[in-house]
C-alpha cells in the first residue's frame, strides 16, 4: 500500500531503509525531500564516494540502471542508487523494459537501495509499479488543492516548532503562491531570523519575505472588499511601478478565486462565520471578510466582476481586445470592480 511522506520520513529517520523506493507524482516537494534525505543519510560519508551513485533518468537506460542495482557494494554493507527525474529513463515506457524492472523489483538485492524519483504520475496498474509497492516503498506525491495550502503552511510551521498567525498564513499564500518548495524556502528564511518562542505574524512576513507593508496583494484584496477606492488605486499604482514583484497573472488568479468564493457565499443560506468557513475551507478568522464582501457586492455584481476578470485574463494573453499593457488592464479591471 502506498505510504504517506510523513511515514516514509519517520522510518528513514529511524534508519529503517528498504531496497526499493518509488517516489512519484506531480508535486516535487515531497519527492525531493525524501530523495535528499536518503542521499544524505543512507550511507556514511566515508562510504559515499565508492557506493553512492546519483543518476539522471535521461542519461540511462533500464538495463544500465539494473546493472548498477545488481552490483555489490565495495567494502560496505550496502550501496545507494538514486535516479533523479526517473520518468525520463530511456525505455521506461516500453513493455519489455518494464518487465525487467518488475523482475528486479520482485527479487531486489538486499545490499542495494534503489530510489526512483519519478516526477510524474505513474500508472499504478502496471506490474512494475505494483512490484515496487509490494517489495519496497511506493510514495505518491500529489499537488495540493489551493484551499489546502494554508493548512500545509500551518503544518510546516508546526513541524518546525513555530506558531503562525492566520493573517501571516494568508499573506504567505497570496504573495508566494502554491509552490510548496518556494513556500518552504520563505518560511525557512523566516525561521532562521526568528527568536525563540516567537510567533510568525504579518509584520515578520512583511519584513523577511520582502512584502510591502501597505502595498501587497493581501491589502489590495482588502481594499476591494471594503470598496476603498483611494486605497485600491494607490496599490495598483504601486504595482505598476513594481511589475516584477506583482505580476498581473498572479493578481488575476487571486481576484478570480476570491470573488468565486464570494459568489459561493451569496448562494449559501446559512451565512454564519462557522458555516462560511466550512464551505470555503478557510480559517474562521477570514470568514468575516467574505461576509463583508457579500454585503458590499450584490450577487449580480459579483457575477459581472467574474466576467470582467475573465476578459482581463484574455486581454493579458493577447487573445481579446487588442494590445494593452498590464498596467492599463489592471486599472480598468479595478475600476469595473469598484464602480
């Protein structure tokens, strides 16, 4: 049965290594995390030069990979064969090559740790994949839905013994995005500078992630929720002067996701904070923002806003409305939302 990354890592930290690892899926963060841990800890440093082989899929064939796996370690109890980008192994999609992998996986060498870091979705019905699962460890790593990212940030901070405020979570997610590797990197940067027992709050995120205290996507969304025309225009003028830090595609995605949720709240009969939070899959701390948006924007207006956001997205891609720069598109979109 496929194992969760947390369980795999727990076993590895106990030095419980097995002969086969198939790390697979479209979320590279956990694949890299497990592969890096095995690379660093499977063998003592003194044995790595002779018995550790880091290969790349595009550079090897299935037979050449198995020739590495079947060799015996030199003056050691075991060897490590780690294949990065294993989805690119030459011939891995061919039946006869898959049969070779299957045969090896059914009788792996106890002295070899073979790790395939397969950054794609595997077909779990294939016999070689089943063999890796039955005789080793198969760990799927699937991309998280956007509404699960805040919980992931909370969990990552908790794993590192740190608390984080709801607003700080939202600022990280909305300014960094859903790339787990980038999020982890930004959180790690904060942790290095954090005092013992200090909580990560909005001010700390602003300071160490390089987010402007007044002019960021979090404050932009807040200004639209409040229908604060002056503040919204100040922010988009700042964005226009700093386009690399505030890319239009990211802002459009943020607005579309936000107003889609506002529309969902409109269609919900029970608009209590608890129910709104449950329906949207958010921290109850943020439910009041959506309830305020519902009061400030009618259902018809929200539907119109979503249409305007789609038009802005098409214009930004040059598909509709002729040529227009990002500043003009954002200013026109903001005007249509607020008026």
